[in-house]
């Protein structure tokens, strides 16, 4: 028996057959699931029945994966407008409430929080996918894992069950205050932790201030991050890795679907998306026109298996692209690259600017702390941006020199210069938070038409 267990632990994949399915077979599987979910949605969700009848489409129209393009889009607004209509779960839901065992809600950071329901089977599939990602980053049953994500309503909370199911020793850290969390890291010597990128950075800094060297006194080998883009920004990733002496992995979930949508593998070249659960399309941000794989646009997802509330052609608001070329790790599921949120993007002199581009620059410059604040404003009817940063106490350069350096680097990376760069001393910016950090202030006049 011991030998069998040993072999199991040495496996490279959590579910080898599924993860390495040849593209053609993967798409055959997707088509089968797509037909099922479209029929399920049509027969059980009042919203889909009504809107598809109006659009003149029906489940019989699905003969190939491309036929999904005949169906109308939905978005966050659809979720809000249908929430609570007709029943507690609303018109998008496709199962009765008694079949639902769990709901998570979105953060509500861009409007009314939306509810995402799960049946027992949906929830189990969510956790099995999460186990796949934990296994993918090399986590094994002999790892000690700290889940330092919020448990309240947040879809990332239950991900810890995926770690337990694959056999790791799990510590439900939640949102413990930093000093308590550092006590856990020091005393129990866990090997893997999941948190947000900004908090991973701050926690490491706090450890150092408390006389703990994350590299020597702690045993963290892998850090999982999600919820912000930092994990896929090379300079941010490197800064956190250097601070902890650990390898960083970016994960991606959506409360609208589940907390286990995509994750990096050891090659860190995009995030493998669970194509057995999610059919990905990319569309033009403005026109909704379908773009070929590999082109940057808004990512549109169709959930292939989630029964409680199927999302058919959900415009996520995430801007990025999918790479379906084979990955060196042997997995065949495509890799998504996310540039930012549509809501966060702003246009300066006809250039699309994402806060993540600015972060990439700021985190790459020596002699500044890496903290930043972006202000977007209008001057003479033109959109402009300003950046505030912090200079390290031991940086010999003048504030003017630092500002010029940052400005030049931003121009080189983004194509448009900031209107100004303001330099603060270390700790001068109030951007350090324990959860998602708010780093963008939009000061554009909203009602200039009046
Ligand atoms: Zn890979």
C-alpha cells in the first residue's frame, strides 16, 4: 500500500487524462457539454428562454462550438437586473432553491454585489478544479498550507477545501491580523500561502520590521496570489519572490463562476484556464465583434457545467487574450493573459492605459518603494494621468531626478507621459491595505454635459 501512495504523490498531474487531452478531443468534450448546458439553461432559466426566443435562437442551433456566437451576450448588469426577479435566485438561475447549497457574492466594488449560487455538484466540481491547480503548482499532501483569504461571502474562501481534498495540511488563516498570521508562519512553518499580491508584499515587509527574515525564519516555498494583477506583472512577482525567497503563482477566479477559473503552471506563461468548465471567446471591447484567439479584447466566458446559474456568453470586463498553443508543461488547456479590467482602463492621447502597466514600471525602478497612486483627471477636455510614488530613504537622488526617471520610464512603456510625477517619502502614501489596494483615483468630471 505504501508504495501505491508514493506513486500517487509523484504524479505530475492531478487528472492527467483531462489536463492533457489533445485539443481536438478537448473541443469535442466542450461541444458535448455546451449542448447540455444550453438546453439546461433554455429549459430552466426564465431569462434565457425569453431572450433566446426573442433572438430567434434555440438549443438546436448548437452544432459546433462556433454556434455559440449566435447567442446574445450577458454581463454584470444582466445579473443585477435579474437578481431576485421571480425568485430569490432570480431569472438567470436554472435550478430550484432547494438544490442550492452555497452562495458567494461579488465584492460589489463596482456596484451592487451579485449572488453566485452553487448546487452540490457545482461546488464539488469547483473544489476538484481547485485541487487541480494546487497540484499543478507542485503542492502535495506533505505541504502545510495557509489559506489567508477572506472567508466571508468571498468565492476564494472555499478554495481551501480544494487543498484539503488533495491532502495538504490546511490552516484556515482567513483575514487574521498580520501579527497573528506571522505567528502562524513562524510557529507552524507552513510551506505554501495564498493571499493577494499587495498583501504578500506588505506581510513580508511587516515580518522584516518585526525582526523576522521571511527567507530564513519562515519556510514559505510557494506563494499563491489572486484578486489583483500583480502576480502576472514580472517586476511585482520578482519583488515578492525576492522578499520571501519563494516562488509566486498567479491564480484567477470569478465570483460569477467559481474561485478556481485559472492558474499558472511552473512556466508562469499565462494562466491555464479550466476549459472543461469554461468556453472562452475574445471580443472587441467596443463593438463586441469576435476576435481570433491570441488577439487582445474582452474575455467572454460560457460556463459549461455549472447548473445552478449557467452563464452563457458572459462579458467579464477583463481585457486580455487566450493562447491555445501547447504549453511546455504538457497541459493542453489554453492560457489566458489578463491586461486589466475594462473599468480600470483609461484612454490618454488615444492610447489604452491600464493601471497594471504603470505598476509594472513603478515596481521595476530601483530606489523607490514600489507603492503608487494613480490620478486620472481632465484638463482642457483631455484625459491625463498623474502618478505618485515613494522614494526610499537611502536614495541619494533628488525628488526632481526621481520624478524625471519615473516619467521617462512610463513614456517608454506606455507611450504617453504622465502629466506629473509626485514624489513622497517612504510611507507617505496611504496605499497599504490588508485586502485589495485601491490605487486609482478617478477625478474626471462626471457631469460636464450639464
Ligand atoms: Zn503549463
